[in-house]
C-alpha cells in the first residue's frame, strides 16, 4: 500500500470520525432540548378559561333536520344534559362559552336558533359568559367587502343580543382571513358601535407568521394583530392548524406565539387556543402532534419566560364535542389549579 493511499485512508477516517461526532452532538442537543415546560401546580390557571361548543346547544330544529341529527334532539335539548355540561365546565375553570351559531347567510342573517332553547341554556349557564360564535367562511357566509352584508349582519347581531339580554356578547370567527384585511376592521368598528351597552366583542384571532408554517391567509403580522385588538374586547387566538409533524417544534411554536400575542394585544384579554380535535389525514393538522399534551407545555414555557401579563386570561379549548375524558384528565393534571 503506497504512502499516498495510506494518507487518503487516514484523511477519510478523520472525516468519518468528525461526522460521527457531529451527528452525536446534534442528536444529543435534540435529546436535551426541551422547548416545553410541565407545570402542575396550577400557577398558570386563572380560572377564567374558555371553550368552543357544538351547534346543537342553541340551534334551531332545521339544523338537526338538515344534517340528519334528529336523533340528537334529546342530547342537546334535555335540561339535565345542559346542567351536566355546565357542571363539567365549572370543574375545569371555564367561564367563557362560545356556542356555535354559524355560518351566517349571504344576506347577513345569522344561523337560525331556537329561542326557547337559548333561554333554557342560559338558565343553566348562570354565572358564565355565553357568547354565540358567529361568522362563517370568508367570501360566502361572510362577505366582508359588501357593505350591505355588513349592515345586515350587524343588525342581526344586535337583534340576537337584544332578544337574549343575558348573552354576554358575541364571538366572531371568519376563516380564512389574511393579514391586512381592512374590511374586517370596518366590520369590527360597525359591530362595536351597534352592540348594546356592556356587551363583549370577542374575536377568534390568528397567530403570528412563522417559518414553521408559511401560509399567509391564516397568520396576522404584528401591525394587523394590534389593529384587530384595538377594535375588540377579547382575543381568542387559534394556535393550531399549523401543519406541524414533530411534537417539539409545535411546543416551540406555542411558546413563541404565547409571548408574541400577549405583547401584541394592546392590553386586551387574551385566550390561548389549544387543540382537542381529530381532523386526521389533513395537511394542516396532525392530531398526534397538535394536541393538548403538546400545546400546554409550550404555553407554560412561553408564560414562564416573563412575569405573568395582566392581559393573559387563560386558555380556550377547541372543541368540547371532541375533547375526550383522557384529555380533560390531562388538563386537570397539567394545567388547572388542584381541587381543594
């Protein structure tokens, strides 16, 4: 074996050793990296959390008929079932409830409701802030660029709150909604001006842009987020549907978003939205990654980086109808204040 070949082998060996060491360092760093934080003493629970709930709790008969759900009338209309739901939420520190009342119609009408059912629901939800979840798909149910649609929509929201004065306000959700949409800001201004005194305008807000999920129609930059906050009374940030495939990257994303949205919200109350639903098989959501188990550590880490902001209200769970008993248990063990 000539000297040149031996020299080549020695060089190759050094390169391989360097590569092995580099891989070991990268693997070790990944193993030791903990973007989340597990907190079990309830120090991040203010007992003022929120939840999105199903259409059937307030919806009119035609929704059940149209969707082939007439066998579920009893599930939603029975007073004892409503009482049980309220008790479950009380046990989990929930104060704000967003019952689905979407989508709005192209003429600005809200989804039909059963007025007697709304009052029965409010009887059992005394002490909660119930804010119907209104809005719909952008461009069909919600036509933000049409002034006539906005006028009719605002009018119907006011009618809803006038007919049911125990409602605390409304929760507005329009999807998708790119950053910078001035017609949405106009709608918020018009709604604020029309709401009866003391009623809350809550908004389902979008998280900040991130290199981990480059889809501009479901993220708001800082300037726009602040503008929406100025026109709102509460922001429930939808911190999911981010297409994450790895638990640690989702925890990191939740940590970053927690700090950003709290600092951008112009002092308005912020709810941090956490996912508890399936939607398996879609590109935008992997339930094995984007779930309560990974969302809470990210939120804990983001909150632990700073003194608890006064505008941090709590978390918002999407959604009750898919949250399993195991997920409720995880919430109790890894977020809520321990029961006395």
